C-alpha cells in the first residue's frame, strides 16, 4: 500500500462504488486500473484507484 500525506491507493473488487464515494467525499480520483481476474486466484476483476485528498480537515 502506497501512502503519503496527499495520496492513498485503494484496492477493491469493484472501482465504481469506491470511486463514487471518494468523489462524493470531495476527493479527486486521478487514476484507476481494472484488471481481469486471473482464474488461478481471483473470481472477480480487481481494481486499483489513486485519489488525492481534499483540503478539508
């Protein structure tokens, strides 16, 4: 997990709901990647989001 004061990476099985929640909270989703499941380990697509925190406390 990458972490700094400005960004955080969120890993989830679906990005749509998480990206929407981040946006509604005032954050900016700057990148998203969705990969197809690897049938050996995954059953669903895997999503990775990069979001910038808002300026709110």
